[in-house]
C-alpha cells in the first residue's frame, strides 16, 4: 500500500497585534513630555524595548505585526508594514513616539505608520483594513 498525502491549502499569514498596557504611565509620558536623553524617567525605555521586540526581527521590520501602546486615555499604534525610518534602537523609537504624542494630530506629516487614538478619534493616517 502506498502512503497517501492530503494536500491542503496554504495557511494565510496571520497578522500579529502586540498590546502594551501602560496604564501607570504618567500624563507627561502620554503627552510626549519626556526626555529622549533620559528614557529611564517615566520608564519610556520599557515601552521602547517592547516596540523593538514586537516590530523587529534579525533582518528588518516585521510587516505582519502591529504594536499598540495604551498610555492612559491615548493609544499609539505602529503598523510594521507601514512605518518608515524606524531603527532598532530605543532612542529613535522614543523620538518618533514623542513627535507623534506632542503633535496630537496637528501635523499630518507625522511619522508614517504611527497612529494615535483618543476617544476613537483618528489622528494619524494609516492604511488599516479595519478603519
């Protein structure tokens, strides 16, 4: 008897969503009022490490991943497939996060791939199939 193999359709690639609930983040951090030269203050370094772990792998940025940082009443989302100019170091991510949080939606030229949500209001452009 010959062994039979059953062919199955290839699985669709799953999209990974990483959610960091930083409910203890100070209002200063949630508003982007932190020093990128002292990331220990407000523990922004932990948020940056989470971002690096979620979005990077050995050869580049994960296109199939999104990171959602929940900072009190604001959620900052970063889509791996859309973010540009992101380096795998904490300071670069902290700078881009700070710009997005400080702009508060006023500058549409914010970092591509970053999105800020506050009370379900869309502040930064992101090509998401759910929006």
